[in-house]
């Protein structure tokens, strides 16, 4: 039978300061220069009140898988079986992910089994307590078709100025439609059009202190 899965369109990278991956397509880095793992914990974990909310079957979803750093930050704190689904249009090659993660020894320490299966093209796998699925394709197509609902969203596209398609009001409405009752989101950006899109989609939106020198970030929960 012919393989029905379309070929993946791989990420194309430049490396800045040695080991910071920068997308050539979007002209933007994958994570902050000033400690990406600390930023992940502040924005996406604390921003969704994790890990205290985790319970068996809890489902995290993400826009923009990139290096998998956010996944690994979750793996490091998950002590019960949970799910993590990420939407990614341009998967990175395993050697590029390995190189990027080398800057974060704590995350790299749990990344081995992920990198092994990723290199073989597996996009559904188990890592520690976390059942992972990376849905490959443009989230504008794949999220509307998704059958799941997340308890917490990590909105982690490139900056809204450079990657506006991953922050559009239509896509934020899809995020809301795929959020469980009481579900939340967190993102590092405080861009007005993103906040307004999330509000229009039905989220109560809050501004919190950003990581490091960043003044603001945005969190919210779905109106009951
Ligand atoms: C800032 S990076 C994500 C970083 C990532 N969460 C990590 O832990 O390394 C943004 C990601 O969004 C992806 N992306 C951009 N536009 C997209 C789209 N329309 N659909 C799905 N993914 C997209 C990029 O390829 C990139 O991997």
C-alpha cells in the first residue's frame, strides 16, 4: 500500500552564539537567549499553575513543538500519567534538537529515549509518565481536525510579529474549542491582538509578570 503520510517539511536553522537555534524561515530564535528552560518553567508551567494541577489523564497541548524543551520541562515534573500533544509544521532534525538541548543539562538528561525514537520518525511515543503525540502539519489545518481537548495550553509560536498565522483570532478560537472546561493557557507574549483574540474566543485573560527582563506575559482560563 502506498504511504499516505505527506513528507515532513523540515526546519531550517542557523546557530547563533554557538548553540542557540534560530529559524531561517521565521528569522526568530526557538527560545530565549537568557535561559530557555527557566523561561519555560516561568511562562508555561507556572503560567498554567503546573505541576500542582496535574492528575492522571491531564492533557497538555502546545502550539509549536520546536526542540521539545517544553515537553522535557513537563517530563521533569510529571509524577502521574498525563498526555502531551503538540502541533508542529516544521519538525527539527534529531541532531539539531540534540545540539540545542545540550545547553540544558537537566532537560538533556531525560531526552535520550525521545531523541532515539524521533530520529526514527516516530511522532507518538512515551517519555517518563508522559504519553506524547506531535501532530505534524500546519496547525491551521491540524488543530480544527483534532479530536482532543486540553486542560492546559502552551502557546509557543515564534513572535507574533514574525509568525502571525500561529496567533490569529481564528486559531485562538480553535484553541478555545479544544479546551476542556476549566482549562487554561499561558504564553510569553503580551501582544494586544493575541490577547484580544483569546478574549474573543472565550478566555478570561490576565497579564502577569514576564520572565527575566520581559515586562509582561499572558495567561487565562476558559469562561465556564
Ligand atoms: C518558538 S518555536 C517553539 C519552541 C518549542 N516549544 C520548544 O520547546 O523548543 C515555534 C514553533 O512553531 C512552529 N510553527 C510555526 N508556524 C506553525 C504553524 N502554522 N503550524 C504549526 N507549527 C508552526 C515552528 O516551526 C517552531 O517549531
